[in-house]
C-alpha cells in the first residue's frame, strides 16, 4: 500500500530516516566510549526499542511503569524507569515487573526508597536497582548534588531489597539555551556535577556503575565528560521542530510527519486541515523557521498558524493558493513525543510504501 492510500490524520514514520538517526546516535556514543540507554517515551514502540538495542543500546529508559510493562511484555529486559515510583499500587506493579526483567528505578527522596524497600524486603530472593536523581539545574525533581546526594545514597544503600547502582540527572534547561554553545555549557555542567558527586560516593564505598546523563540536545557534548557511563536521549530517533530550533537535528532528517487533508478553503489565503490540538497538541514553541505550529513538507512558505481541537488553520501565500479541498499534506510537528501519544497506530513508510502498521503499545501509559 502506498502512503497516499492512508486516511487522515495519520502519523507516518520514515523508516530509512529512523534507522539513520538510530545508527548516528549509537555511533556517536560508541566513539565517546559510553553506553546508550535511549528514552522510549518518545516513540512508545517496542519494535523501535528493539531496533535501538540491536544497534548497540544497553537497554532503554522509560518515564512510567506502564511504559515499562509494555516493553517487558515485548521482550525488552533492561529498563531504567527515570521517574519516582510512589504508592502501594505502583510498588506492587514494580515488584511483579522486577521478577521479569532487570529494572532500575530513579529516586530523589529517602521516603520513596523506603517504601520500595519495604515491599522487596518481603522476598529476600528479589531486588530492584536504585539510582539517585540529582538536580543539575532544571529544578524539576532531584536532590542537590554533593553532600545531600551522598547522605541520601548512604541511607538508601543500607535498605534491604534495593541494589544501589549510581546516579542520574537531566538538564532540561538545555532547551532554553540561546545557541549550541549555550547547550554545550549546560551539558558540561550537567556531566561534571554527576561525575564529581559520583566520585564522592565512590570514596565512601558506594557502587557507581551508572552515571547517567543527557538528553537529545546535550548528548553530543556530555558524552565527552570522563566518568559519564551512559546517555539517555529520546527525541533523536524522530526529530522535530524543537530539535531543529536548537540546532541538534536537521529538518531533512525528521522522520515523523502527520499526513492531513484540506477540508475547507474559506478564503484564497486560508486553508483548514483535519487535525488540531488533538493531533499536534499545544506543546512546544512555534517553528524556528517561521512556519508557525508545524512545517509543511514541500511548502516552506505555508504558515501553520493556529489550532482548535479538530481544525488546523493554514495561512497560504500566493504560490500555494492552488491547493484545494481534498488535497493532502505532510507536516513536521513542533514536538514529536506529544504527537505519537495521540495515536493508536502509525504507518512505517519506506520509499512512500507502507511497510507496516505499528500499534503504539505505550500510548496513554501514564500510570
């Protein structure tokens, strides 16, 4: 089936570009002598997680237990859950998951680790990996580096049922950097904080087999910090306008697009498409190349100007006013992670032919 036969709105995944992006990041990690633990919250597709592992990734990162459960069910066996696991129900699910795969969980408070320990201590034959998340400046979650991290790690290391494995951090402030040099400075700061704190832990006999850092923006730089063991980029696999805007992805390498149909032409300079916020969401800033809330492939002067729930409004220049009701377009979104979570399935496309329909098994797994 040709992609032209697909109904709209539909997410298209260019498999050639995905594979190029996977191997490019893996090659970068290999040359830096570090491990790649890609974040699967971007694609939510076990088939792509397997491609990443086949290319050399040591495992994957997820945000939520639900994503981990989906991946384990499909045979992924090494998973970092980079999110606090809190509450009896979630800890019970974690307990069951740890019987099936090698699971590591990030925590930033003793109380969180103690609750997990209480459950795992009920079965002396079972344990779960624990790493401490450091706040390297993003001010989301994480404990302050240095002595506060050391104190927490020492306490956690004494808890039964837990296997202390090291540290992680996420410098989300890199997305606000003014340019590539700014991203580099954030990355080097992120890496050095994690490594120096790791050295403190090592002096006290604590295991630091994992010093995990990085995101798609910072991964190219932070991997050069001696002592970092792995990076966790996610968006690199598809790319989007946010990554293009900060100079870490090329527009031509963006692998995810949304196929849409023009459903109305209210005026010569305006077209309406069958996709709004329920497809593209309102996440992220506008296009860095002056095209609004998306980039229309082959029509660089069209403005994706605004959305309502079911409608997308396009502003047309004179050269694009030939477009009519029924015409289809492909749009690169501002933020690919948000878009794929809106769809039950996506089309894997190679040379304009639909190679497969992939169910988005991790979609909506927010618990």
